[in-house]
C-alpha cells in the first residue's frame, strides 16, 4: 500500500479545475493548495504555529540552500526537516535548481551533474541527480523534486531541447537512486515555451513511476499569457490521477488561471517577500502600506480577513514599517499567507459548487479595481 494517495472528488464542468486531496505520511493536503516557501527551513519571520494559523498544510524547503548550510547530514542528525523545525505537516523540497540557475548562474551543466558556486562561501558544488535525491532523503521531506536542467529564457531552440532531454534522463537517474518508500518523487516537465516539446516531455515522464508531476521552467519572466498557454498545453499530457505542481507561481490571478487549466499545487515567495517589503494583497488589489495615505487610516488591511495583522489599523502597520520595526514584515507576511490560503479555500469551494469560472471572474474584477 503506497504512503501516497491522490483523490479527485470534484471536476469543474466548465474548466480543467480539479478539487482533490493529496495524502502523505505527514498528513493530507487539500488541492488546489498553496505551499509557503521556507527556503532555509523557516518561513521567514514566522513560527510554525503562525504558519499553521494561516491555513497552510504543506511547506517547501530548498535542497540547495540546506545542503550548503547547515549541510544535509547535520539536518539529518537534528531530526530531519520535521524534527528540526517541529513542522509536523507535509514538506516538499525542491532541489533548488532554480535558485542555482537564477541566484548563482550555473557554472556548467554536464551530462553527469550541475556544477555551481556556493552563494555563501564561493565553494564549488557538484550536484548530480543521485546526490540530489540522497540529500532530500536526509532532509526527510515527504516530496522530493527531481534534479532538472532549467534554461534561462529566451533560449535557443536546440538548448531547450537539449535541457529537456537531459532533464528526462536525470529524472530516470533520480528514480533509480531513490531508497525511501515514504518519500514521493515528483518529476519536472521542461521544454521552454514550445507546446509540442512540453507535450513530448510530459508524455515521456508520465510513463515513469512518479507520484506527482511539476511544470518547471515557468515564472521566469515570461508574459502571463505564455505561462497559461504552456500549462494548458502540458496538463492534458500528464496523468489525471496524480497531483500537478506549478513551480514558483504566482500572483493571485496566476493561481486561479492555472487552477482553471488543471494545476493542483503552487509555491511562491510573493506573499512572504512582498509582505516583508510592505506590500499587502487584498481583494481590491495591492496596498503599499508605507504610502503616507495610510498614516492615520484606522481601517484594517482587509475587513474580511481574520488574521492577526488585520486586528490592527493600517496606520499602525505603516508606522511599524516606517520605524523599521521587525513586527511589520512579520504581520504582513502573516496577512499575505492568510490571504493566499483564503483564495485557495474559496477556489476549492467554487470547484465543489461547479462555479469556478464565475468565481474567477468575480475575483479578477476586484483585483483590477483600485484599492481603497
Ligand atoms: C533542480 C530541481 O529542483 C528544482 O527545484 N527545479 C526547478 N525549480 C524551479 C523553481 C522555480 N521557481 C520559479 N519561479 C519563481 N520558476 C521555477 C522553475 C523551476 C524549475 O524549472 N525547476
Ligand atoms: Zn489579514
């Protein structure tokens, strides 16, 4: 009996949106679902109780960062990510390919491995598919991402094909290197912005024994319409009975547009990173809380939000940022994560009612109006 199970209980009649539940050894994830990013084994500035209170069920850690610091053997000796962080829910680790390629600029990719320079001490790191799986098994995450080869866009067609074909070979090496049956492996579809390549890659990966499938190589600066075109072209070639995870996405509109095209799981730094930078998401668009207009505004960020930040006035939140108090970034991170989870909960309910398209239209109207 597998430790992992994915069940769809509603399929939206008018879109490709699905409502499901992904069961892991550390509990269930309601889908569509959003995973807060905890790159260095912490969702920045929040305790795990605060993260849980936002409604998050599954969080994301990053293999590349944790392998560099404190080292995956150290994490294992400290009880793995669950023992170290005390987060008892599901954890997904992406092996950080994106961080490598975006943060460091990959020094080189050979058939054997990706070689890059550590952003901490400049040391040369060589990451093979096998080592990436070994690291993630030490971290003890519930879901491990395969090591893939991501090319920066725009890229020469030959380079896109080459990286996509290497990613498939590396995905097979990751499966062969796996030793834990209580850790799922998710494949990552590559293929740039070429719908035909994406379909080929998805079809090939779907024939392999993965518990889930991610769409990579997006949210790397391409226009939203291009992202939506690629997810719409890729999902039909992925198994219907496995979770689909769109990496690094996105804004609230991106979440809904991609749920409509068949995506089940998301992760993005936006709610936390923008929160730390004094930007709050609301149903009527984004609020830049440092703006002087909020100076004596007694209203909460969002009257419909039950989070701890929304018990305060906008004026107080603005003061915290102007005074550079650490509570400011913490409260806005909590609000933004709560907001993202609320959107996902509303989306799940709308799919159950068969009214997802109506829901998306209503939300987009609010987001595109001017915040008050
Ligand atoms: C190296 C394999 O593990 C990975 O995490 N690969 C991977 N991660 C990604 C993360 C991304 N974040 C964004 N936008 C913020 N886009 C991403 C793409 C990938 C990816 O293609 N591949
Ligand atoms: Zn709030």
